[in-house]
């Protein structure tokens, strides 16, 4: 005898299982009495259907639509995000400022100006 196992939590069909004969009840009844395993039913499940789970509702098998994933929102980077990604790390910037002072150069200012020019500040009131 076959039974049909479903998941304990959400009752979705899992697999077909073989039942065992109950020897004592079979003798008493004079006919075969089968043991039904936990989370199983003797009702045959519906055939698989694309886009649906087969689920046991306690009485019958039903189709439950497989939820579609929510679309991932498009990531919009602001000028500040783009600048932040390109700025040198703070210790590196401090080192640049120190050596600019010592050597009379302006590498730090040039680097920061280059990044600011590449990603200009956007006025949201336009």
C-alpha cells in the first residue's frame, strides 16, 4: 500500500512512501489494515503543475502558486557615493597632506579636485 508524504511545516508534497501492515489489526479485522506514517495521506496527490506546489490542506491536495520573487530595485548611486568610493583612505590622505607640506606640493588637493570634477555635486533643486 502506498501513502503520500507531505512536509510537516507547509504541507507540500514530498514523496510516495510504502506503508506497513498492522499485524494485530489485520487479524482482528480479517482484512489488511495498513499503518499510515506521520504526515502522510492515502489520497493520491495532484499531478505536478508548472508554477505551483502540490499541497495537502488536511482533506485534499490543492495547487498553491509558487510566489514570484520581488524585483530587485535598481541601485542608484549619488555623486556622494561615487566620490566616496574613489577618495583615498583617510590615512593615505593625511600622508599626502603631510608630504605636500614638507615638499611644497599639492598632490592631495589635485587628487580631491580630480574626483570632485569627475563626479560634480548635483543640485536637487534643478
